[in-house]
């Protein structure tokens, strides 16, 4: 059975190193800093959840006013993209549609 000294030696830790570590550190992990990071992430997750609910409400409002939510979502996605990337995609779409006979050939 391994003793604490065996484990410490395996990880290169000594009692002297531990005593020099900040209080609240566990196995070299700064507990206070870790806790602060976790709490910040949790706060942001709550904010993200609240924002998602707000967005959902706006889409419901838009639907109630007769807008097509599927199209609104598509517009939002398009506006997020790089214009050069969009232009390239639209060009390829046109080429494929013409190849399939779904668009008249350009002359």
C-alpha cells in the first residue's frame, strides 16, 4: 500500500514544497482561483440561458406578427458569415443548379 510520502515522491512534491505553497492549495491546485473561475463560468452560463430565453421570446413575437421564423433564422445565420465565403457558396450553388437544369444557362 502506498503511503502519502510515496505519492508525494512520485509527483516530485515534498513536504517543504507543500509548506511553501499558498494556503488553500490542494495538490498544487490553487483552490481559491479555481473556485473563482468556476463561479465566473456559472454566472456566464446563467446569463447565456437568460439571453437564450430572450431570443426565444423575440422569435415568438416575430411569429405572432406574421414573420416566418425559419427564414429569420436563416437571415441571422447569413449575416454572421463572411461576405467572401457567402459569395463563393452562392457561385457554387448557381453552378450546381445550372448543371442539374434547375437554372437557365448564362449566355
